[in-house]
C-alpha cells in the first residue's frame, strides 16, 4: 500500500467515524430532548385540565356545559399532536350517568383502581394518566363518594414522531453540505505528503533493487535527504546506520546453506553411537558436498599425559601426508600451555571412501589450510580439540562460519564418543562382575541354559563346579575389604588359568564362583576340579604390611544329565556337594558317588517336605530390614523377607525359595508371609512404605492377584505404602504376564521397584516398559564403589538416569559409615544394608542412630 493511499484512506475512515459518531450522538440528544419535553407537556396539560375542571365544577354546571368542556379539551390539541381525554369513574357514572368516552384499557383501569398517576413512553408518543381524587370540597356534589375516592382520570397523549423526523432530516442535510469540504481537504493533504516523500523513496528503492549479493551493499550510498517530517527523517537515518552494520556482518546465502546443511547431519541415533567412526567419516563426506575438505580430526584426552588422535580422511592418503598431519597436530597441541606436557598420543587413521582419489598434501597445505579448535579442559567424552583441512577458507566470513562449525562439531563428536563409551560400559557391567572381570550370575544362568540345549542336541555331557572359598570372611575382617578384593582378583585369574580353553568361569556372588565345563564326562570334571583346588591352594597374596595370605576352597561338582536335567537343579546338586566338602573338612572336591546322588536328592526331598510343613503349620515368618532416608536419617520403609522356623533355627529364604517355586507352592508362601508381615507392621505402628519381593512364578496362579488385593484391603494399609519388588533375572520368562499384572497393580495405587538394578542389561528394558517408582542398585556396585572407579561411575550413571526419569534410588549393601557418607555425596535418596540395620522380627525406632563402633 502506498503512503498517499493510506493517508487518504485513513482520512476517509476518520471522517466517516467522526460524522457517524456525531450523527448518532446528536440524534440521541434530540430524541432525549423531545421525549423529555413531551413528558413535561403531558404532565402540565394534565394538571391544567384538572384545575380547570375543578373550578367549573365548584361553580356548578349542567350536563351540556360538561359535554362542551370535554369537547373543547379534545379539540384543543389536535394541531400540536396533543390529545386530552377525560374519563368518568364508576362513582360518578352511578350518580350522573355515563358520558361518551373511549373504553377503558388496562392502564386506565389500574389508575382508577389505585389512585396513582401513570406515565407510559413509547416510540413517538408520551402518555400521562392522572387520577381525579375526591377531596372534602367535592363531596357536596358527589354525595356517594368519600375523601380519596377516584372520581375519574385525565389522559394526555403527546405525539412527537413528526418532530423527531424533522430534526433528523435537518441534521442529514447539514452533514451532506459539510462532507465535500472534508474530502477536498483530505485530498490536498494526501497530495502534499506524497510530493514530500515519494521522490526520495523512489531513489532509495532504485539503490536497493540493485543489491543481489553481499558485495553490492558496499555500493549503496544513502545521501542526506529531508523528507519533510522528523519521524521519516529519523527512520531514514536509522536505515543508513543499519546498512553500515549489514556491510560488516552479512553472510552470503551459500554460506548459510552450507552451515544449515551441515547442522542437519548432527542427529545422534543408536546407529551413530554404535558406529561413531563411520558417522564422522560420513560427516566428512557431507562437508565436502558444500566445502572441499580432505581431512577431519578429533583429539581425546584419555589420561593426564595420554591422548587419542582420530584422523578421518576423505579418501586414501599417502604415508608421507599422514606423517605431516600428525606432526602438525602435535605442534599445535604442544604450543598450547595446557597440553605442553603431552608425552604419548595414540594415532588412528580412518578413510571415509577407500575408492576415492589419493590425497597428497604439501607442508604449506597442512600448515596454512588446517583450521583447528582446542579447549583448555576436556569436554564431554574427553574431547579437547577438533580440526579440518580445507582449501576454501580465504574468505573471512567462511573462516568465521568454519570456526562455528568446528565448535559445534567438538560437542557433537564428543557427545557421540561419550555415549558410545557409556553404552559399552553398561553392556560390560550387564554381563561382567566389575571386581574380577568374570561373567556375572545372570550370564551364568543364560550360558547354563544354552549349554543344556547344546548338550541335548549333540548328545554329550558337561560339568558344573561350585567353588566356595573357605573362611574368606576372616581375610575381610582382619585385613579389610581392599585386601579381600585383591585376593578375589588374584583368585579369579588363578582359577581361570587352571581351567581348559573354552571353560566358562563366573562369579556367582560374594566368595562363590561357578564354572561350566563343556563336553566333559564325570571323570574329566573331577580331574579339572582337583586341578582348580590345587591352584587355589598354591595361591599366595602378600598384604601391604608384608603378611602372606593363603586360603583354600571347597568345590562341589555336578554333571549333566547324570545329576539333573535343568540348570537350577544342577546348581542345587553342586551346592549340596559343596556343603558336603565343607562338612568333610574343607579344601577338597566332593565327587558324588551313587550314594551321594541318592542322599542329595533325599536332602532336596526333605527340604521340600520342610517347606510344605512350614506352610501348613504357618511357620513361615516375616523379617524386616529397614530402609533409611539418607537426608533426614529416618527409617521410612522396611523390606519384608521370608524366613522359616525349623527345629528352633531360622532358615533364610535363599535356602527354600527355589524349592518352593519348583514344587509349586510359592504363591502360598508369599501370601502367608505377606499376611503376617502386614499384621505385624500395623500392630507396631509403622506408617511408612513396605517393600515386598514379588515372585513372578506366583503370577501363573489365577487366584494370586485376587487374593493379594483382598489381603491388602483387609490389612487397612493404603496401597501407596506398598512397594512390590521385581528382579530382572526372574521376569524374563513371564514378561507379558508380568507387564499386565504390574500395570494393574499400578492402576490400583501400588508402587513398583526394580531389585538388583544393573545385574543385567535387560534392566534398562524393564525400566522403559514398566511404570517404576524405585531402583534398587545391585549391591556389588555399592559395596565396591569406594575402591573401584568403574563401580562408582556406574552408580553415578544410574543415579543420573533415575533423576531424569523421576525415580527414587535405593542403595543396597550399605555396610559401613564410609559407604553411607559416599551416598550423601552422590545425592542418593535411600540406603539399605547391615550398617543401617539387619533383618529382624522387630522394627527400629524411626529416628535412626548409627551402630556403635
């Protein structure tokens, strides 16, 4: 829109609004004035008529005089729109008969009945009805009336519609004469404004039309012009200043396209993390789509004086060029004060396109055309520098854009490398014991199941060794956990060396180890077991104080399929044989005889009978282990643990739960211990949360979920105080059923926890799939984090993950004040372990006190 058109249009709008508003206002004023005057006239006429009638009546008049008076009143106001009508009331009619008058309407009847005056205003007319009320002086003639009796009414109507129409017509005529004058003045104003500014603006437009690139901005010269208005002059001056700024900061469109196209590639996916070096190689190829570049390199700080240099080449490169590039990057690093002490640098070269053109660079190409970006402190992923070799950085703007790209690349490549490292670490911890680097319990179970399947398919036997250190607790108690950890590390290497190639050694937990011996009969298994025992016996560890430590182990063995046909029974058999070795004096291998086989199965049968009898006699009792709120140092929850009372002894759950699952009574055991636990906690006044271990094998029983809800409802404990724990190892086989069951529990208001989080990589899958409220970190990580940086890093990673997902973290195996202090430093919310409180029948005070030293 042009300015003159805008000014003219704005003037027209303003004039229309003005005239319209003025007309409406004046019309309303005239209307109100006319109506008010009509009302006043009506009221005055009414009073005059009433006064006149009274004067005539007081002198005495005849019927003809009355009729003549009424006729005169009716005719008097016809020309002025004023109508007067007198009505007789029933009292007068009864005495003097009726007169010729219009019929009474509702308003007249109301006035005659009430004796109150009435005023009605309608469109174009004002109506006033005034009652004629008898006074003392009226009673001489109206003998049938009394004071206050309504004798009649006077009606006055004033029509003013014509008067309003005349006023509006005169107003429109006045506005019609004024409008041409206003239009003429607006036209003159538009012409004057356009003449003042259009000439200058047309010259400025011609200059701007000639700008097609950033360089054209330098040719524009804005001469000083007076546009006739201060406001326009200020805008023109601001435009001149803006032009000067644009000359200094503008970037060509192709440069912006280059930067945007490259940034679109900075999307980190799982494929990128898995093959991060291929990703950087592809990134280099993408950069070459907008800017020729032979090389992209990144530098990572691995240790105080150790660096990794990753050099990515677009195509094949000669050894001479590689050496030059390495020397240049080393010079760049050593020239910076922060990296002046670099002593070792591992160099890795990668080629994005092996079939591409051979790259040959000169010293000048490397020295002049390499743009690099370094930081004083390592960024995420340990990255400290990044650079690119390109031949088109002569333009200053391209140089600045490349610096911005390198800064972004530094963070992107560092993030990819960090995620790659963390993912690899998580995968490692999911399968390995962090202290000994052996496989963990979860992997052992998977490998045992796999080995059973393989043995069944190929028709061979294999062995299983259960190795338990003798009196290892004494080493920890007398020389401390660091020495104990060192011994376990040496022990694992010693046993691994005694096994065959292909044998699998795993740490089952604590000082228990298991070994799978594929394709081995009973004799071979016994021979390998004895070799392992001798290797352990020969192990010697010297403490920092110079004390020489030795230990022994008791080994139980089992052979598939001779002793069992599934993994759990096989381990249970080996476990029984290990206890026989200990009972026989320790430091020996228990090789099962036929009598032993019968005895072991008899023991298993006896345990099954014990479990059944305990359930029937309700000798399954709950023990409670406290959970501490780390910040407030108050006991906020208890975990319910199952125990069996048998012949005056308390039997731990790990000695009978598997048997209960095997014989199909785990659901009855769970319900029994839960019923007693809820009753005990309610009786002892516990107001906090209750953690309950949920056996997924109980879910196959249709009545379990129903009975569980009914039991909790009867206890009177609110669902939000109940936390059901699931263990990753147990959920694998019942995942779909478990998911349905847990979602139903969550919908009912219960809370959920993952127990032993970190013991398996699948834990992360369950964390994503289930509505989890608590993570209970695998105790081995907590117990070792003071002495092992990897364990501490893993604990920190779990805490960060849980914090981002709004999940509370519970640390297990808290067995010392030092570990609890570390939890405070790591901002972990809950703690559980022997230092907080051992499992017991009775509850602790809410305000927790550390155990006496």
